[in-house]
């Protein structure tokens, strides 16, 4: 049996569509290794019109490592507790740039998102390459970023930051999202454990820079985030029914586009357990509040 697959870049710096693999049929190890290589190269992979259910989605994810729980605070599906339901009807539309679950000390290695119900128009998702963003910094800014640590917390409800202010469903979701307080200190520049790339490790859960004033902290976060979200560093995916996206959570940020009004938009996500981040100076991430051991129950 041939393990050949096609990897077709979608944008210049991030994103590729993978063809020739059926994720529902337990792909052979050769294809899994090719997918892993493509993921490290392109940061986010897209698989069109797959025939996955929640169980098959989890089986595919486990080929890349143990799963986390659905979320540290938000319950998963009743039948599949490791699957997070990303449903706009329940207020779950992540419209701010973020990296998944960085408020814990071991954020996920990767996330796999499956389209379940889509609006007729809109509801696309954007991803950004945080390794390319670091490379775009001047040498002086790279040195500065590499010396900093940032405080990440779930006490800021990123889903409530959309146009028009928070609805009641967003407020209700936010109360669950923030029901347990998590705070973690992460290096602003993380060394990718597989590629050795240096990445800007920030996103919407990064609320302040350690050791600097509130004003300087806000300015620094804004400066670095502008580099991450430059159009040159991004890719936009227009979902079709059955589509699957798989991204390296260690080297990307992403956000949804809330341009679909009151139409339904439902996707389901599983996350793969990750490593303790390490900065370029060897400092590791440090949990300051919240116990994530249940979420990361199988982490090494």
C-alpha cells in the first residue's frame, strides 16, 4: 500500500492542505509520519471533507500523543469527555487571537478541530505563524523578547471580545470558563522542542509582562502581537462540511471570524498533551495558580 500523500501549501508562510489520506480509516504509520513532518513545516494542516465522528477524531489525535481533557474548566461532550464542543449557540466563538490553553503550565502540543455544523457564509478561521513572527523581529527586539516572561491567565474571557459586546450566552460561557483561576508564567520566546525554532509564545491569554509597569507591559504585548498577526504570517481557511484542521499549538495563534450573524456554527476539538515550555535561556514555565493535573493527566 502506498503511503503517498499530497501536501499543497495554502499560503507562503503557514498552512497546507493534505490530500490522499482518509482520517477515518486508521491511516498507516507511514502516512502519520508524513503528516507529522508536514505539520512541523507548515504549522497548520487542512483535510477536506473527511468522514470523522468524535470517536475517530480522538483515535487520529492519539496517533500523535496522549490526549488532554476537553478543557481545564469547560466540560466536554457527555459521550466523549475529551472532546470540546465549540458551538456559537453556547457562546463559544474565539474571536481574539490566542494559542490554546496557555494559562496552564503544559499547553497542548496540538489541536484537531472538526467541522460539524457550518453557516451558509462566513465563520472562517485564521492562523498565524509565531516562528515567522519571531524571525521578523530585529536582532535587538529578539534579544529583548528572549529575556522576558509573560503572565497568562484564564481570567480574561477571550470569547467575549467580539463586536457588539458580550451576549448573555457569552457571559454564561465566561462564568464557566473562569470558574477556576489559572495563572502561569511562560517565556515570551519559546524554543520549539522538535524543530528548535524560536517562537513568540503569547496570544490572548498573555495579560502582562513580568517585571515591567502596566503601561510598558501593554505596549510590549501590542508590539509583539502586531508582528504575529501581520497578514504575511497568516492563512485563512474557509470551512466545508467534514473539514478537519490540525495545528501545532506550540508555533501558532488562531482566531475565528464572527461574520455569520445568528446562523449556527459548531466545531469540535481535541487537544494533544504537550511539553513544559522552555525559553532560550533555559527557564521553564511555572504555574502560579490552578492545578492542571486532571487536564494533563497523561502528560509525561
